[in-house]
C-alpha cells in the first residue's frame, strides 16, 4: 500500500516548549490511521502542520509523494476537536461558504449541500440560523462542511465527542464509507474502543515524541502476555503443570481459568496437553486492549523520563 | 484572490444584513435631523401656542409708563402709584389676570434698576424685553440731557462694525473670497467623520475577530485559507460596510434636509407676515439674501474635488492603520472584556489626535499642526482640519506617503500577530507576548 501522507522528522518548537520532537509517520493510502496520545502530547500541533495551518521548524510532510503546499488545502478536510460555526449564518449558506473556500463552485457547492443535508435529515433546517440548531445537529453540519469538497485526506480530531450513541454510529458508518470511496483518514482520539474498531494503524505520541507506532493487530500481538482463558466442562478444576504454564487467579464471577504460558511454550503445546488431561470446553487468547497498551506505554514513558 | 473575495463578501453581507445595522443606518440621520428640527419646532410651538399675558407697569417716575413696548407674548399696561397702592396686594387681587408687576422706581435715572415682581420665577424672555426697552429709553434720555443737537445721530453714525473679508490670491493673480468659519467647520466635520468611523468600525473588526476565536470557527477557517486573507477579508469587508453606511447617510440626510427644509420654509412663510418679500414671492424666484449668497459663494469657492480626494486617501490610510491594529489585538484575547489593555492605548491616540485637530484649527499652519499632520497616527484626523486651508503640496505628499507606508507596515505586523494569536486559547497575552509573535 502506498503512503498517502509521509511525515518526516518534523520538529516544532514554541516559545519555551518543544511541541514535536523529530516525529515521523506514514499513513497508507485509503486507510484509517489513528493518532493517539494524552492531552498536550503534540497531536494538535502535528495536525496543524499537516493541514498547513502552521509550519514545521524542520522536517517535511509529503502528500501523495510531493511536498505538501498551499494548493493542497482543497484536498484536505479538517474537523477540529473544538467545533465552531458562525452562529448567525444560515445552515445552507454556511456549508456553501466553507465549500467554496475549499475551491468548489457555487453551483456545485449548492447541489452537494442539498444532498448532504438530505442524507443527515437536516434539509428542513437549511434556511435556519446555525444558532437555532441543537448541538448534535451543529456537529453534523460541521461534519458535512468537512467532507463536502470530497477531500482525499480527512483529518478528524475527536470526531465522536458530543455525539449520542445513535449519531455516533451513523458518523462511524459515514467515516467507513468515505474510506471505502478512497479517502485517507487521519483520526485523532482518546477513545481507544473506536481505535480498535476502525483504525488499521496508529501512532502514539507522548511528550512530543512517537512512543508506539504500527499496525493495530501487530501491536496487540507484540504486547500480549501469553495469557489464555480456558473453559473446562462441568466443575472440573484445572490441573497445574509447572512445565507448561502458571495458574493465575480466576476473575470473579468468571467460569474461565486463566493461565500464563511459560517462556518458550507455544499455545499449541499447552492446549494439546490440556486437551488430553481435562475436558476442554473452550479457550481463547487474551490480547491486551488498546486502552491497556496506551496506559502502559504512557506510564512506562513517564518512568523512563523520570 | 477568490478566497479573499469570498471572505469579504461574507463579512459584508453578515453585517449589512443585521437588524442593528439597518436600524443604526436609518436612525442616525433621523436623529441628526431631529437635533436641528426639534429646537426650531419647539421654539415655534412655544411662541405660537401661548396666550398673550398682561404685565402691569408701575411707573413711579411718571415719565416712563409707555417705555416698554408690547411684545408678541406680553402686553404692558401702565399704572400709577395712586391707582395701584401696594403692588403685592394689587397683584393678589388681580388673581392671575396679571402675570407680573414691573416697578420703575423714582430714581431709575441714576440707579438704573427696575424690578419685576411675580409669584413665579421671572421668565428670561420677559426680563430681556424689559431690559432692551428700558435701556434704549434711558440711553435716549441721557443723550438728550446733554443738550447737544443731533447727538443721537452722531452716536449712531460713529458706531461701526468692521467686516473682515478673507480673499485668497491664487498663483495667476485671480481672487477668490474665502471664509475661515466655513473652512473650519468643513475641516472639523471631516475629522469627526474619520474619528467616528475608525473607532466604530475598528471595534467592530475587533469583536468579529474575538467572536471567530471564541466560536472556534477560526480553526476551520485557518485550514481553508491563509490567516492574512482572513484578516484582510474582515478589514476590507467591514470597511466597505462603513462606506455603504456613509453613502446611505449622505443620501438620507440630503433627502431629509430637503424635505424638512421645505416644510420649515413653508411654515415660517405662513406665519411670517412681517416678511412681505418672502411671503409674496413664489419660491422658485425667491431672491436670495445677499449674506446667504455670500456664504454660498464661499462654499462654492472651496475646492471640493481636492478635499474629497484627499479625504478618501487619508480615510483609507487611517482606517487600514487602525483596523489592522484592532484585528491584531482582537486575535490576542479570548473575550472582549480582556481587550481593554490593548484598546486603551488606541483610544488615547485617537483622542489626542482629535484634540490636536481641534487645536490645529486655530492655527492650521503652525508647527504643531505640521508635525501632527506628519505623524501617521494623528495625520488622518489633523490633516482633515488643515485641508481647507491649502496645505503645501510637499507636506501633503510626504504626509500621505508616511501614512501609507506605516499602514502597510502595520498590516504586515498585524498579520504576523494575528496568525499566532487566533490559534492561542486560554492564556492572557500581554504586549510582551505579542512582540514575541512578530518574530
């Protein structure tokens, strides 16, 4: 897969504070890429550099193989974490205005605006002022304004905040649909569940540096602690086997026993042995959640710095 | 350019479409016309509505009973001390039929004092009328007492009033009559317009910037266009709103003065029976009073093309200069209430400029006037005052050059501040921070 965005060794220094310390990352074409990190880690600084709001002090950003330039603005759609619209403008006019700033013609912007309002069931609000809309509806308007010019790169900063579960689900469907249509999506969030659900790759930024990067599945594999949950038929208890595994305390209320494989033991060996000696009803490997990985990595990072 | 045009368009339409704008634009000329019309109307109503009142004149000298003429509002009835008796008792018995009692004491020739009694505060118009009549009469008596024949006429002839006419020589030797008063008024009006405009619309720009910032729309805007475009779009858009407003005012004021003027003219013609020339002549061929003609001639003698041309230049330069500052300072704060630390210096400069302008009207070629019309922060206001007095061309050219150079520099600096400021939230910024952003 070709990289649509390449961030190479970007450094950004603000007065008295280093925001980005030699950050690099590659976002494959047509993927959903998660940009993770605690507050103040440098995510927003990086996003602002990618969408040309600010400039990096050193390093470069490539878009589709060329150095990103002012003319690429029309290829980017940005939904900032802090949403905002002109309150006194009419919904339709507002969407058309932002679309035209991104280079659409008036006619094109109008017809797309109508389509999108229809899709989000906001058509009847077209001639109402933005301030008359509920917060959720304003969020939808902002989402429309972000995607209306069919950008090849979409940057969503905490897109789900402020949405109720029903609307969040609709938003997720729209985001996946945009990816399927070929857009590359950069997705900045704290919400680890949504990362596991939709991101293929991630970069975790902490204290201005990338501390973890790569494919979500691979990261989970590499962070696994070789723990297997085993379900035995009936009331049978798990027999110990010091050569293969260690028994872990069972989680309260769970039927499953937890074992940690000893170093060098494969799951196949352990399950094979268990299958012969007990009535095995089921088993599955426990992979760490992205949430755990996030917290552990950030903590580890803090210890290392201290 | 396309984006700049879009932003200007939005700024312009968003303000012009507001109810408050429409309200202000229509209300202010009406208020201005009312300012002139109301006193005239009130004076008219005051004179026409009230009944003629009777004032008793108790003449203790026996010589000045008829000295006070009747006026539009008062009829004076001479009485003698015998018929009246005690003035207060007499006044009480009249029970409202008499408005006041004037007592001319026996020694009035030497004391020069007359007393008016009433149970009300004595009306100023009545006092003035009595003063005028008694002064004339007593002056006449005194002149007559010298026994010089024809002295009255001699005194009248010897009292003169010199009319100082200003005539300007142009280079070809031709003469045009000028009026210092008209030049002064014109200058003050132009400088006041500049002052008002810069403050009103400067504040509007600042509030717009703060609103965008608190709204957080600015982040979306910044990802679509350059901050410079956003700032200039606002400055130009709001400037155009101002020009629209001024244009509407000029038209409305013209219409209102024409309508109001003709109404007042008609009504005064109806009541002014003592002006037979005006009342009997049809309005179209109305002969113009020579004084009015002179003023009109002097107004016509002012080189309006030149003044308006310069006004527009200074106006644009001054507006750009201050608007850019307002935009930059607006970007540095999170809410309007935090802006005062930045706006106070601007206000101070503007007020100083206005006072300098007023002072320079007295001596438009003095060193202070020349200096203040060179300093870019005061020149748009001060030069307006000097303009009607023919400023040397080199001064004018230099002043405009300095103003525009400063305005462009300020816009450039403001853009650098703005670029950083609009994306900074949650921190109170000082002048020191702003200076850092420029680097």
